[in-house]
């Protein structure tokens, strides 16, 4: 029995990560595949029964997982990133939440015939969106920064607010209506806010001081953060039920905005953990779905979903954005994206059991209705949001551009070649004269240290997805590669050799950890490229045809060539490296540093 349980849990984790990988390959939100996997394994095939698998530990596991996910998301909420948007965000989690609650409750009561008590509870639960679904969707949709920031902040802050609202409605119901419900609700609300804010700020400040004063060794940062989040969440819920989500959210936001606290490694660890937890949670909750109850809701449930998607969300966004600087296109996209996720499913399951035990006949129907909204919003929005963002003109361009560390002659030549072929190039250098020359040549350039806090705030990386470390300083190249490995995928971080490769000495002996992939060729250094350019070399584009293949291109000894980039027929760009996994074919083009008549004598005369 124990062995079967271990195998089942392992298979859930493996299936979740496979769904994430498949979503990455086909460029669709992973939630679609995770829900499909859970439904297939659970109600369709009967292979997975989460209640039987985890028993009484299921909901504590879900609650702690949601706490970790909310904390990880709140660590990214930095006030300096939302100048001018504070009012919109505040309105969306207050006025917008109220509008969504009232419209959803009304539609549920009128269309499904639920009692007003149960309809109001469902409306309160549907206020939440959550980072479990918003963040994966943002990675796929890639909307304009203002839209992404609003959705990110709303998704994280609205979860504890929705949970609190659901608790207040529940207290109102069990207290017997308006006579005792208002007083009981006010008391519970006050306790939740007091405990959540007080404990969240206190624990965040304490942990921040431990990190800032170096009282905790580096290797314990991640495990202490995880233990503290779980401990604070449990303590908060012990002091007042359902206050834990507010506590961990406040704790994360407080930490994110403390000065002098390095959270990069903690965020990296928590992001990986959150990805694993999200994958497992969606499979487990989808496997609990009762298809018969789902179908029995009938067409009126579809009407509730349409009211949430096409009435409640647009009205809440338009009301929240009044007087703001958001364009109509941005407001339209915000009106479309509001998927429901794990928090809605978890809260519904808890209150449906409690109210069912109290004799409310409509309560068990809350679970399939919630899942219908989750599936509907996730599938509809995730499959259409990217197209809608593109049509509205609020989608970021494909990240095909390059951030180039250095503004020296080599960096300028590479940047100009990329720019002339339709790829964005942004140079960064501390040398003002080099930056000035780059700007005079028509290249955008940043004057300053590319790995400084100022660069983090001021470098516009819109449309940029690669790093080329092309400075003459080997340490700066290595530092930049390490610094930007979290911003870009490691496979898109490259660094030029600054010293010749030593014969008989393994790369592990001399290479920097996270120093990026070696650019262009193992035998070519920055000095070699600088010398070629100084002696008249230039970067040229050559088209490959059926008659002139890549092998023919390399076999031409009349010209000294260093292939830099390959451009495929879809205008995708590939960087040449010693470990490149592509072979240019007919229809491709090669960008190479070329010097006429110098193939035979290597680097040429100095």
C-alpha cells in the first residue's frame, strides 16, 4: 500500500513536469495540459483518487502549497515598478472586487436558483484570480508591462481578499443573517486584518534583518524562508481561521520592498518550488472533479460563466481604470484576462463541506460550478489572450533582440549588423566615449554598469531575449552572464573568449561558473575579432541556396570568415557556438565577420 502511494505521488510529479515541458514546446499555457491530465487520470480513467491517496492531509497540503505560491509571488511585488498604477490596482482589489461579487452572486441566484446565501458565498469566492493561473498565462501572452504589472499585483493581492470575503459571508450565514451576522463579520474581519498585517510585517521585518545582518548562513536561506512561511501561515490560521493567506502575502511584499536585502536565491528556489506545487495541485484538484455533477448543472451554469467573463470583469476593470492613463486597448485586455485557479477551488471545497453539513442543499453544487468557471476561464483566456493582445497592439514583441555588454568596436559592429537585419540591439558600457560613438553610429546604448541596480531599473529590455557579453573585460563578461541568467534563459546567454584556450587544460579549470556559452568559435578571442575589424573586416549576410550550401560556404578559402549568426526562413536567429545544435540549410542566411583574402594567414598581420 505504501509503495503504491509512493509510486502515485511520483507519477503525479512526473506528469506535472511533463505537462509543463509540453506547454513550453507548443507555446500554450501549462494549465490546459495539467487540467486535462487530472481529469483523464481521475474521473475518466479512475486511476487517481486524491481523497483516497492523501486522506485528511489533502486540504492541509493544498493550503500550505497555496501559501508558498502566494509568498513567492508577493516577493516580486516592488512598489517602484508600478509608478502611476497604484490607484488602478487599489480600485481593482476593492471596487472591482465588489462589482464582481455582486454581479456573480446575482447571476448565480437568478440563473441556477441557488439561495441568496450560497450565491453570495460563490460570488465572494469568484473574486479571486491568483498567481497560480495568472503568472503562467502572462509568460505566454507577454502583454505590455503596465498590463502585466496590474494583473500580477491584482492576482496576488486579491487571493487573501477573496478568502477574507468568503469567510465573512460564511460567518454571516452561520450567524443567522443580519441580526448576528454583521457584528460577527465585523469582529472576524478586524481580527483577520490585525493578525494578517501585524504578523506579516513582523515576520517579514525579522527575516529581512536576519538576511541583512548576515545572521543566517547562505546555505540556510531557502530552507529557513520555506519553514518560516509555513510556520507563520499555520500560526496565523491558528489565531484566526483563513488569515494565513493575508499574513504570508504581507510578509512577502514587506520583504520585497526592504532595502539592502538580497532575495535573488530565495526567489529562484521559491519559483522552482512553486512550479512543482502548481503542477501537482492542478492535477490533484482536477482529479477530484465529479463529471456527473459537472454535467448536471446544465446550461444555466454556462450563463453564470458568461456573466462573469463578459459582464462582471469588463465592468469592474472599466470602473477601476476611470481617470487612469491606461489606453482603451490596455483596458480591453485587462477586461479579458481574469482566470480562476487553485485558491478558488480550495476555498470552495472547504466551505461546501461545512455548509453541506449545516443542511444547505445547494452547497455541494458549489464545487462543480467553481470548476466549470476555472476550466472555462483558463481554457478560453489562455487560448485567445495572446491573439487578442497582438490584435490590440499591447503584446510585447518576440524576445529576439540582444543586450550587448560593451560598446567597443566589436560590439558596435555586431550591434549594427543585428539592427540592419531587423533585430533589436542594446549596448551597455561604462566607457562614455564608447557609448557616445555607439549612439553616433545609430545604436541605442546605456551608459553605466550593466549589472548595477540603476541598470536594473532603467534598462529597457522590451523585445530582448539574448545576452552577448562582448567587452574586453573577462570578469565583467562573466559577471554579466551570471547576473542575467535569470532574466534570459541560460541557453541564450553568451560570452566571448577573452583569452586563448590553453592546450591540455580542461575548460572546468579556467571557466567561470554561469559564465555563459562560448560565443562563435572556441579558438577565437575578443582580440582576434577586434583585430579583424581594425584591419578592414566587416559583417556580411550571405544567403544559402541549393547550389551554395553551408558546407560550400565553409569550404571557400578565398575569404577569412567567422560565422556569427544564422537566420532561418522564419527570421528566427541562431547564435553560432562550439556546441551549436543547428545546421543552416537552403533558405537560411549567414551573418559572418568577413575579411577578404585573409583565409590562409589566420588573423592577418598586425
